[in-house]
C-alpha cells in the first residue's frame, strides 16, 4: 500500500514538472512572438548612396558573389550591372517588361527577374544580360488564388539554394497588397518550385508549394539571409524590414532608414544594400546580431 502511494506521488511530481515545463515554454513562445511583432530600430551604419549614375525608379537589387557586382532592375524595363566603384558597367533594355525584383542562383551565377502582372520569372545570363528562359508562375495553390490576375502582382523574389533539392533550391516571391481587409488581394510570400534543372524548354511553369500570409501590407523587396537561414522582407509603405523563418515564424521587425524602399540584398560580407525608388542604391553596414 505504501509502495502504491509513493508511486502515485512520483507520478504526480512528473506530471507537475511536465506541466510547469510546458507552461514556461508556452509563455516564452508567446513572449518571443510578441517581441517579434514590435518594430525596433535597425542596427546599422549608414554608408550612403553607392551608384554614381542615377537609375530611374530602381525596383530590385541583388549581389552577384562571383562577379562581385550589383545587379539592379528598374520599372522601365532595364537591368543594370553596377561595379564596386558605383559606376554602371552595363545596362540593357528587357523588352519593356515591368521588372520588380531580382535574385541569383549562386551555384550557376544565373540571374532571375520577377515580372509584375505577367507573374513570370525571367532567367538572365549575367554575361550577356540576355533572357535565357521564361517561367510562368501558376497563380493557384490548392484551388486558392494567391496571385490575383490584374492585381498588384509579384513585387519581390529571392532564391534559396538547397543542394538536396532536385532543382538546386526554390524561389520565394512576394505578392504586393495594400489592404489587409477580407476578400482583398492577399499580402503573402510564396515558396515556388521552378524547373530550372529538370527542364530545358524555353518556356515552362513554376508551382507554389506553400505560402505565408503577412499581417502587414506592401511587400516590395525580398532576399535570403544565408547566415541566419531566414527571409528578409521589405514593406515600403510601413518602412519595415521583417525577418521571417521559412516556416513562417516571425523573428524580428526593424524600422528602416530612408523611404521608398523597393529592393534589398546582402553581400555576405556584412553589408546590406537597399534600392530606393528615388534612384539611389543605399549601402549599410549590417549590425544585426548573428
């Protein structure tokens, strides 16, 4: 009898310890979630505008680790390569397409540009700036329209390398929306599989495999932070830089300096570049904790 009482007491202690552990973790999770929703000042050192030749309405920027240059796209349909000294090395007109974001596959060095309205990704040869292939993004996910035809459209793009993936990685795209009201266009980031390795046809389709709905509007820029394995999203209207885990967990919200932010990229050397619609490409020493 005494043995059963002792056993019951031990079981009660174990259950109590488990409940305490669960409540502590739940409270910590809620604390982190609340903290991630409160914007704080972005820790940085302002290094200023780097481009010596003004670009008309830059809409996206990416760093090319092989060429050690920046590639910038603008609303008028041009792609620019900017050297470290700030001067434009090359510039090309891409058929008047509405270019809204740019990213790079670091394994191949190929560039990928988001075209608004068409919901198309252009594959670009960085040597010639010629279009190699086009990939149309299917607007639906499990029957739900995420990219509304005639809406604000795809405004941002980032490639996330993954050597274990059949395509060498996946793309993330941001759909711009200026309202969070029900039945309006969704403010989302979507993970997209594009057959950049498994297909050699000139035109093919990309498929959304998951998405995360945001609680802020106007996604205008997107990049992948390989050191933190997280996504960085820019919201132009609210002047925010939002750090997000790929599973959708919000990590941080930072208040951005400047205004009219349309694109963001990291160079892996501790610097962040922000393309502003005013024509500038601003360089910051990134002091976020790693």
